[in-house]
C-alpha cells in the first residue's frame, strides 16, 4: 500500500502503455502530508468518506493487476484539495464537508490555494496528461477508467445501488457497460447518486476535451471496504470493462459537447 515516507502527490503503477486502458483514482488516499498535520480534525474524520473514497486504492491495485493497465492514484486527501475539481472550482478546498468543519482550511487564501494546486493537484493532472500522451504515442489511444466509491446511505436514507456509472455526453463505454453490469443482476445507478457532467473535473479535462472514450465507475463502499471485497469487484469490473475497452471503436477521437458547457449547468 502507500509508503508514508514517500512525499510524492501520486502513485504510479506501471503497466502496458499500448494496452488501450488507463486507470485513475482521484480520491484514493486519506493522507495529509506535512506540514498540514491533521487539518485540525480528529482522526475519526479521516476514516469517513469526506477524506477519501473508501476502498478505491485496493480496488484499483487489483484492477491494474488483472488488466495489466497503468494506473495513477492520488496520495493526498480530498480534504486538503480535491483532485476531481477544476482549478477554478469553488469547492476545490472545502471548509465544510458533510457536517465537518475543517479548521485547517478556514484561513486558506488565494496564495495558499495556489500552493496546494502546485504541490498536489497540478502534478497529478500533469502525470495523467503525460501518460495519456505516451499511450497515444504507441498508436493505441487509451480508454480512461476512473474509479470512485459512494456511501451506502446518505442522511440516513439507504442507497439502493451496488454501483453507479456517472457520465457526461460520451456514451461509448457507458451504454454497453450499463447493460453488461445489469445483466449480472447488479443494481446500477445511471448518473445516480450524482450527475457526471462537471466542468473541468478529471474526465472533462482528460477525456471529453481530448475526445477519448472514458468511464467513471462508483462502487458502494461497503462492497469494497476490505481486500476480499475489492478483489471480487476488481474481477467483476475487469470482466465487463476489458472487452469493451478493447473494441476498435474506442480508439477513435470523438469530441462530444459536454452538458457542463450548456447555459445554466
């Protein structure tokens, strides 16, 4: 797992860069590197979903092993800065998250926000962009698979889905994946519990803007909260996604208009 002595903002798992698949995890870690300490929060808050997407590191590591694909995972908590937001997004650094006030973010000014962008957020996205460039350079443009997780309940209301697929306008990977997962008897949210159209988020920036086919999968956290669950779900996702990502049509650059660019969105 993650080496606490390694101060890099992301983990790179090498893989076959001509294999047509890249795996990423924007919220893989609950780590807050020095000199930020604990951001003024008790340790229990870092075990909650507000700090990271529970189970995703295990899941991505197993997926990378099954697929042989390269993978990039963050090594900083979303409480420090959210890697799945554009640099101009007002929620990039959260002062309040699901009822938890974050004291270490209360005094964040423009200069500190920029420091966090340059130290954590930007290197991660630069690494994705550079890896995508290398993969395109092999002659096999990649499908980007983004892995997240969601809580089993929200504000006391159970969520009925086993997993979800969030998407914007490019349905090349979405429609066949929804059909395949549902054919396995899984309850799959289609842009539930969240909408996948978000201006300048990770897949907007690296997928939509570059015309690359992509897929964002969210798995319910209690399904992947231990290594056995993560291994089971990695195998399930591999069996569905790998054949679809290998289709020749996924190699084409197709530029879809993002719903996030529409007025009022």
